[in-house]
C-alpha cells in the first residue's frame, strides 16, 4: 500500500481505537470500584456496560451503515 493511504487509514483508526480502549478501561474501573458492594451491584455494572456497548454500536451503525 502507498504510505499516504496507510497514514490516512491510521489517522482515521486511532480515534476509534482510543474510544474503544477508553470504554473498556471505564468498565474495568467501574467494576473495581463496585466490587466491594456485592453481587447485585456488580451485576448492575455489567448490565450497564453491555447496554452502553450496544447503544454505541447502534449509533455507529446509524451513522455509517455498518456495525463493524
């Protein structure tokens, strides 16, 4: 591939990768903070993490027409 094309692809991909990584870190921190509160609280954090993930995918699909 041409270097200009690779740079363009990387430039577009890095913010998306950063957003995905930050969401995972947020879920991990939330789980760690709620861990001492018991099973119900951990289940709620897991449920919300999944809900946010699904909503993000739905919004991305609506904007781009592709979920991947």
